[in-house]
């Protein structure tokens, strides 16, 4: 029997498991007369044998019908047709009305409801993201042959690639993220359209580019390939001109990746990059501390290591992570571990004396107390055995 692309031979598809809460939401929508399918990246990831994220639902029900059918809902993106349905455990599941694009400007889309499942899938970016599964009938819909592209390791735009990228230029970066994450090849016509569309990246918000860059750093199977693709498509020249031409470190296990430190490794001026990408104040402060350094102790001598730890303060953890990302094993690294295991003081907070002790010794609060504390810390960095209350008070008297 011949089948249409929307009715694939299900023997080609592995079984998929959906959370019972998703099946129950779909069942209630179907019983109310609204066709409902599971869609999105969670299906793709499960087909690839990866950890599944949250499963989304697409439905013929308009948003007001979804809110009427379920007691607890949240209008998470109701203007775009998305309603969050809370299950009995108060976990939120996104349910989005079938929709088609009416107008796009490369950043946003105006949508209308009343579309079919195939029309809804047709507006998605890549075939591997345009697969649907019916939760109650256990049937697949694959009108754009996304399962074949998953099997063959290909990122291919749905329909006309140039049009897909013109609808939302962020898709240029998403194509790179999926290629780097799954070690897929970008289909040649799709790649050519991405390169042509790349100048449109200038019109995106910094926040969207930042989120895509961070997601890519966290998920790329090979970071060197991610960096190369950003350069080759032209995205680096627009958003990350500081990005080094090749990845300067080793491969980093995904569970150990910190996007701020990875950016510091990949880019010549990480603080400038994170400022441009409108990162949080905490993220920017971390990048500035890494950039300010010093990047390592003057030597492997314990005193030099303690002074370095005191100088970089809380940024020490990020500096040590940067060393690990580079794949280096400097001779001072074991010394840092010994100093930390012993609990050698490397900050004012580690001193065995308080401000009250100093005031009782005649040191006034303010700049003078700060100067004395710095001198005491300097002495303790040179000789941790001095870090007792009695010896520090004795040293304080000698400074007066």
C-alpha cells in the first residue's frame, strides 16, 4: 500500500514513551473534539536515544477552549496560541493551537489559528523538528520526512530554506546548534541559504543570540566544530568578532560546561562579548575577573599560590575551570589543592581576628582598619602559622 509522507510506515519508527500526564491532557482534548498531537524537540531527542525534555502538545483547540477544559492553566504565550496546563503535581505542560504564519519580519511572526497539523508543522524550521506523534492512537505524522533525516544525520530546512531563514534569522544559529549537537551535516541547499541569510542576524536581539550561543556551548558534541561553523556562516563576524579562529582547548564533557568560562576561553575579550550579548551583571563580573587575572600564580611555590588565590578571590574557581578546559596540568595545580585542603587563609575572612579585636587594640574602624587587615593578611599568606588570634594581635601592636 502506498502511503503519503504524512502517513509514514510506522514500522520504520521506534516506540516512543510519553509521560502519563501528557497522554491525559491529549485524551481530554480529543474527547472534546480537538485533534491533538505531541510535537517538538522532546520527540526528536527520544528518537535519537537522548534524554527527553518536556513534551509539548499541538492541538486544534483554540486557546480559550484549552483554558475552559482545564482547571489550572497559565497564559504563557497566549497571543501565539500557547497555554500552560498544570497537572496535579503542578508541573506545567505547554499546549499550542495549530497555527500558520501570516506575516514575518525575520525576528517575529504574526500567526493565525485554525490551521491543520500539516500546516502547523510546515511553519517549523527543520524537518527533524517537524515530526508529530499522536499520544492516544500511537501514530506518527512525518510530512517532511524528518525521520529519514534523523536516521541519515542531516539538518534540512522545511520547504524553501531561504524562506525559512527569512522568517526568523535566528534559525541560522539553530541550524549550527543542531549540527554541532548531534554531529549532523547541514544539507547543502540549506547551508547555502544560511550563509546568504546570515547578514540578517544583525537585526536580532542580543538576548536571543546570547541564549543560542550559550545553548550551543552547552550541547555541542564537538566545540571545535561549533566555532568553525560560526565563522564559516558569517555569524562570528557579526556578533562575536573576538571569537578565536579555532577552538583553543580540549573537548569538555557536557555536564561540566559553564558558558561564561567557555566564552572566556573561546574569545579574546570575553567581557566585551558578554556585555554585547547583554548578559547578567553576575556573568559580566565573572568575565571581567577572568580577563583581569592574573591567570596563574607567579610560580608553584606555596606562598606564590596563596598570594594568587588572594588576588583573584572568588574568581579562582573560574580560573581553575579555564585551566581544565584548556586541557592543561600546570605544576602549580597540585599546590592549589594542598593549600585548600589545609585550609590556609587567603582572604580577610580567613584571618583568626575580628574587627572588634582590632578596635579593642586601638585600631579605628575605616581605612586604617582596612590597611591593618591587609598587612595581617599579607603576613599570613607568607606564613600561615601566624594565623592565631594571639599572634595577630601581637603583630597588630607592632604595626602601631
